[in-house]
C-alpha cells in the first residue's frame, strides 16, 4: 500500500512504521493518523509480525497534533463528525507489542502517541513536552492521564501547566522511557528490542501486554486476579509447552504462536 505521510516496512517478524512529514515535524494530521491506523491494522492480522516499531525522524518523533489543521475546527467537528479521535483510541488498544523509537521533539500528541506504546527507546537528544497550554488548550489524546501515571502528579502538573520540555535523561530518571542511547544508536536499539520481543511466544507477549496495561485500570486485587486468569490461559497454549520442553532439552524454543 502506498502512503503519503508514513513509510511501512517489515524486518523479519518486526513491522516498522515511520512517520514521514519532515516539513511539519511529523505533526499528526488526520491523514497521518488514518494511515497509521491502516498500517497498524495490516500488521495486526499479519501472523508473520509479532512486534512493531514506530519511529519518526532524528529531528522529530512528532511535534503533536497538526495545529494548522486544528486551528479552523469547531467543537462539533472535533467531538462528533471528525474521525480523528475514534481512530486515535485504537492505538492505545492495539494488541501486539509496539516499541517507540524516539528522537528530537516528542511533543503534545506526539508524546501521547509515545505513551500509548509499550517500550520506549529514546535518543539522548529527545525532548518531551505537553505544550498544549501555550496554544490555549490541554492534552486531548490521553496526556493528562498517562503522563500522570508515568511520572506522578507534581511533574505532570508542571509539564502540563507550563508546557516546559524535559530532556531524555530526566525522562529516564522519571520512568517516562525504557532506555536512553546515543542518537546514532536509537533506531538500531529499538529494532534490537523489538526483535527480542518478536522471538518470544506471541501468545504470551500479547497477554503480557494486556496484563501490564490493566495495572493502569484496575485495583491491585482485581489486577492480580486478572493476571492469574491469563496465566492459567497460557497453559492451554502449545507455545507454553514448547517453551518448557525446550528449557529441559537445553535448546532454543521454537514458538509457533499457537
Ligand atoms: N502542527 C503543525 N505544524 C507544525 C507543528 C504542529 N504541531 N509543529 C511544527 N510544525 C511546522 C511549523 O509550522 C513549521 O512549518 P513552516 O516551515 O511551514 O512554518 C515546521 O513544522 C518547522 O517548525 P519550526 O520552524 O517551528 O521549527 P523549530 O525547530 O523552530 O521548532 C518546535 C520546533 C519546537 C517543534 C515548534 O515547531 C513547535 O513548538 N511546534 C508546536 C508544538 C506543539 O504545540 N504541539 C502540540 C500541538 S497540540 C496537540 O498535540 C494536541 C493533542 C490533541 C490530541 C491529539 C491526538 C493525536
């Protein structure tokens, strides 16, 4: 499929989506979000893809929603007639693990996109921010909730109320990213993590993602019960039998995703 604002490729069992609007710092236009969801849907039903990477460019992962497009929108268009948000919500509910390869500006909706992913690898040049307050709005793609859960109330408040950006090292210290690496290495490092995840049982990685995400939605007791149900369920998978047999036979497991 030919896309206008993203590039899509496959490396082994890893699907790669690269945001590609360099003239607009990868601002998330309706076309880009539509294309992103289309590419994600394609990889979702591709059994040959077990993990994904979403990257931007070295200069900008994404500078957020497209302000030029948003500037003329009415509340009714935004809330009811536009298809932007229904599409957007699919990212956070995506079943396969996604590694974010971050560099440069990760702002507004760009940070909200990153925070909807599962493992975040950042170049040391990355700058994170929720600058919506500077244009008279607030984060609308989950930022107030996901950022607060990631870094706690006081840092989230500071970032959301002042629009102030933080760098990669501070983001790592706060637990907002998984790894920080030199800028020459961030893409390779993200691919390396994605390939490692793709080498595991896709049945187990999918349920692991679901279980960890439930920690943001459930109380501890219910979350542990939910985890236990998924744990029992995995004993019905051929992959679990293969994984344990391979351990005992001192060989690499050959996971089939069954
Ligand atoms: N939207 C549209 N165009 C943008 C955006 C954006 N968010 N960011 C940058 N651009 C464009 C600029 O207008 C400029 O285009 P042109 O050359 O045609 O004028 C080009 O990209 C290069 O940008 P700059 O010249 O400004 O480059 P600088 O290096 O000087 O600055 C910055 C880079 C810091 C990234 C700066 O461009 C900036 O502050 N951008 C806006 C960041 C921002 O406010 N983001 C939040 C947007 S609102 C939002 O995300 C709400 C989310 C709602 C939910 C959405 C779910 C997806």
